[in-house]
């Protein structure tokens, strides 16, 4: 079986619509030379129309940085799967550490978001990861399991083929620090084993996120359990994200 690698850009709250469209257009032109790597982009919600237009017919998938579980309703500030589909989006990031830490989204809430989207056959990148104090106190695996458990409990009732998991050690996001190869191997293997044992099913692809850059991406992708990367700051620059994508293309098979 071939190894598909995903290069996913999370642009967070950066770039205006015109800047997003310009960068997306550059990536769309570049992506025409790709044969294997999957390129996904999650711009700020207000910039999604400009980005989908700029990447039309390119093969790049566009998504949202969050999504609500319900189809519609009185949920001020939220966005539904139907709204995203209408804008030609095909995935959403759920449970990013910044949503958990800054906006106090619980394990149960993030799972509810993911389940709602997956039940509507919408792809989801579900983020998990520990903070520095949890890492230092040896709680990493327990934290990962606690974050996965609500999703695993619900997953027995619907198709999870549209699910990807992203391991993002919180202490490595935007800090310039990167988990060691051994730490990445350990965390990814733990996620895969836990999913297989609890769900009694093949695990989803597991991406790595945390200060991914052109000079470390090849080492990260050398880990057999890594199925791609979730890239923050380095995806905001065409040249750096292009180099990251090229590493995915080279190591896909």
C-alpha cells in the first residue's frame, strides 16, 4: 500500500483576503507539478471564498479552522458544514490547542464538533497534544488518551474514514522547538495503538504539528507513523511552504 503524505497549512488569524488569494494562487500553480503529496489549506473563515476561487481546479483542498456540530441554529459566531460545503470546503480542523487553551474548548466539546462533522461525511483533522508541564510530569500518553476517548466512544456509531488526527505538542507550537524524533515516534505509535485497541479498527492517518519548517520536515516525515504535517507559521510564506510540500512529494510513495 502506498504512503500518502498530507501537507496541511493552518493560516490561523493571518492574511487579508487579497493576501490569502495571492499566496493560494502561487500554491495552486506550484501544485500542478505534484503527483503524490496532498496539499490542504485552512485560511481564516472570511477568506475562504477568495482562497477557493484562487485554487479552483488545482487539486488543493480548502477547509475551515473550526466547525459546529449542528446543521443550523442559534449559534452566534459559529459555522456549519453546509455553509462550508457551499464554499467548496471539504475539511475542518477541530480541537487545535489554541481552541482548547485560549477558548477553553473541552475534550467533550471538541469531540462533539468532530462527530457532528464526520456524521455529515465532512473530513476532520482532530488535534491532540500535551503541554510542557504535562510532558515533564510524564502525563503525555494519559493526556492523549483523555483527548481521544470521547471521540473513540462515539466513533463506533459512524464512519470515521474522513478522520485524520494531528499530534501537536503544545510546547512546540510557535516556539521554534520541535519534539525529538524519539518523542514523535512514541506519541504517534501510542495514538495508533490506542485507536486500534479501543476502536478495534484501522487507525486514521496521524499528522505532526509543532514548528514544522523546511529544515526539519524531512526528519519528521522519516518517522513511519507520521502521515504528514500540520504547518502554522512556515505555511504563510510561499517559498518555505513550497519546500515543505516538496519534502512530502519526495517521501510519498
